[in-house]
C-alpha cells in the first residue's frame, strides 16, 4: 500500500462522521480525489460523487458508506450530566466506561461515559444489560448552566477516534465499518489505468447507510448506473465464539469476500471471480440467503434494476470501538475493483 493511500485511510478513520454529520470526512474525500478525478460533486443529501470518464454511456457505480455509528445529545440534567440517543446499532455494553468526543459548533468537548459502579449494583441490577438512559456523559461540568455553555442538544458524539497498527498488517479502529469500504471505492478509482477505461466510473462516498441505506438510494438514482458494486465489511469468523456453520468461513488476510445470493447478479459476481483469477488476487466466497444489509440492497432495485455485486472486507468486532481489519484485504479489494473496471467493454450486458 502506497504511503499516500495509507495516510488517506488514517485521515478518514480519525475524522468524525456520525450519521447525519458526515461533512468533515466528505471534505477529506474531496481533497484526496482532486488529483485523479474528472469530476467531483456533492448532492443535496451529502453523498460525494467522484467520477472518471463521466460522460460515457455505460456507467459503473462503486459505493462505500462514510457514516459511522454514534450518539447524539438528547438531554442535560440539572447537575450537568449529558444523556444521549444512539445513532445506528450499538451493543450498549461496548459504551460503558469509554472516552468520547462531542463535536460542537465551537469545537470538540471531551467526555467519558459513566454508569452506576458495579460495587453499588444490587443482585438484580447486575443481571441486567443497561439501557441507553442508564448511561451518561460526564464532561466535568459543575451544573446544567456550565454544561450548556459547551454542548447543545443535537450535537453528535463519537467514541475516541484512534488508528492502531497490530501484528500481521492488521489495524484496529472505530468505523472501519465502513470507512474501509469508502477507502476501497476511492482507491480503486485512483488506480484505474485511463488507457484501459472504456466506461464511466463513479466512486461514491455514501451517507446514512447505518439508518436505512439512504445515501446509496439517492446517489444511485442520480447516477443511474447499469452496474453497481458496493463495498462494506462482513463478519470475520476466525475468532472465538463465532459459528462458521451459521456465518461461513471468512478469514482476515484471506482476501476480499464476494457474496452469492439473491441480492447479487450472478454474471457480475462470476466476472469479478474471473478478474480475480486472471490477476492472482485472493478472494473468499460467501453465501447470503437474503437481501444484504448493505448499500447493495438499494442499488440493485434502482429504477428498472442494476446489475449488482458486493465486495466485503473481513472485520472482527463490528460495531465496537476496536474493529479489526487487514490492510492486505483492502489493498486487494481496491485492485480487484480497478482491474474489473478496466476489463469492461462499453457493450457489456448482465441481463440473465
């Protein structure tokens, strides 16, 4: 992985982008794409669309969502403790005792999430999983008046954003779901050889995936592609307690995952497998018996239909502050996408 690509990954992973508040990370995307894009625009929903050869009759859309799960300030009590709502799917046990950042109009406010200590819980309380109203953010304020000088209702909150390198080319960070996919889509667009490109390619940093695949719906309608490839994370099953009989055999470092099932166009998936073989790119195959919970779901049913595929990045500990992915996997995924786009002729058809 080139240094500039790695720095882009670090920047997007450490830039806040809670659902509905994605502007900061979208600025990073626009800045990175300027040297290689033929056009960059942002739609009213907030999706950033970066294109090469945009006027070509056949259009390929590459989608990775930029929004991360987070919290939003809901109430400040008389003592200055801040209560929040969840944005996206949290396992609340992962929020207990962590450091957070509140992203206000006047700057970042640091805080910690507190709850009643275990020493003070009675026997019945110890058996219960806390609800969001049982947790609060402590910013050190003396009272409501002081807290309200710094924080407003509706301010977005993230966990502390960190990028840590582990052994064997792995990294740990919040929001690799799905900034890893966003990175793949943009990096694939950058890697395409212009001399081999016969179609239009639109890489999209989609918004609001975590609350209903909303940004991919609006951006797909605007682009009107014939082919759409979403990139998101999928559960790695190479760690304890994850049942492979239910979730398949997916390894970190084993390559990007191509899914088969009703949400995906068989001819397109087969074409991606062929490109992977021709370029000696390792891939893993997964089965999906229903419509996926990714941008692929909305891309597929745009207008009269879009030939759709999903390239997934193996991810351990999804929707936690310590998601783990392989840099090797995302590097292979970007190369696979780029090589596929180079291989397509303007008259290709995936009609069954």
